[in-house]
C-alpha cells in the first residue's frame, strides 16, 4: 500500500479507502513521531487498507444513518470502529513493538488535543481501551477452540441453505 506524504503542519495519518487504498501521512506526523513510532503508525494504517476496514464499518454507518433514533445504531458504529482499530493495532504489533505504537497513539492524541483545544471523550475512551489492550494483549485461542470456531462458522454458512433445500 503506497504511502503519500502531505505538507501539513498537523500530525495526522489515515487510510484513504478505495480500489487502490493509500496511506496519507503529514509532515507534522513525521516531525512529531520517532522513527519506530512512525513505522508503527504506517503499519497500522496499512493494515486498515489491506483489511478493507472501511467495508466493515460502512453497513453499521448506514444502519445508524437510517435509524438515527436507535441508540444501539450509534453504539454499534462506535464498537465496530474500536474493533477495527484494534485489528489494525494487532497487525502493526506483528511487525513493530507495542510500546512504539502506544507512544505514537499518545503523541497523535496529544497533538489533536493541542490543535483543537479540547478533549474528545469518545476518542479518549477509544485511546485508553487500545493502549490497555496493547499493554495486556489477549491470550490466543487454543487449537481446540479455533477448530470449534471454524466448524461453527462453516455450519452457520452451510446449515441454513441445507435446511431450505430440504424443505
């Protein structure tokens, strides 16, 4: 996934989705982050691009926009956004140290607060959850649990059409 550098003083890094997703990083982010932190941020954003996380979030955004009066619609978007951020964190952790990613997240958050002049409770809560998870990653599933999950997932795909065909 290509990385594009933009001449902007604010520290930002994001993934532009599409047929050919791109990672965009500002010169402000380059100046604010150390080399290892920068590498962790790029790995995180590349994970978003490779995982097509925009396509994961969009159905939930559509649900929220269609039913704005449902609190569960807004909560589901927030939950899925946090989950895809954690997925990208996990992918970045495979090639970078968790400490570098944590420090980069803290620095980008600090820059955002300074730029806007205010805290964002939603972003702060998401940041706290992500940093906690990076400090104490979940234990991997056992082989038996992974097999069970795969069998269950396959059954969920195969059984309903089989029942329809049989009836």
